[in-house]
C-alpha cells in the first residue's frame, strides 16, 4: 500500500523493484544482527546511514535514491520561505555591494544557525593565529 502511494508520486520507480529491494533490505538488516523490531523504529536517515555504512547502495539502488529524495524534500513551504527571507535580510540596502560568495556564506550561517552557534570560536581563533605565526616565522628565516 505504501509502495503504491510512493509510485504515484514518483512514477520513475518500479513497484516490483522496490518490493524486491525491501526484501533484500530485511535480509541485510538481519545479517547485521539487528532485529526487525529495532529497525522498525528507525527513521529514514537511519536506514540510509545503514545502507551507506554497510555499502549496500549497489544492491539497494532504488531504496537508496528514494531515501535521498525523502530526506531532501522540504516538508513544508515555510522552511524554504524562511531561507529566502534570511537572504533578503542579509542582502539589504547597506550590503548591496556584497559579493555573491560572501552572501552565500552568510546565508548558510544564518540558515544553519543552530550548528553555527555550537562553534568554538576560541579554538578557531587559536588555530588561525598559530597558522599566521608559523607563516610569519617562515618569512623571517
């Protein structure tokens, strides 16, 4: 039943092939000493990580692509809209001369603000200053 709705959205996938790969995935999970009860609780990302970790992409090509599609599709339009509104805020009147590369980098930092807030800037500054110090001592030699 889930396969039918998947095929109705993505007609490029073959229903029989998806069914065969699903059976193959179950065998791979069992051979990795993971119970089916455990695997049922997995999210799509965990299934894809399992496939990539054990290098099953050749034996499960359709399921791999389906999982990648699923993980990259926006769940709602709101998340995409927020990304564009961030771009609008970053490139305002005062920053209209900003280069495209800098704008992209700032947009990524803004969109991924949770990850960016976890960055240890002291560690990065120390690494950067030690690189500059080594470069300076090499020039003096």
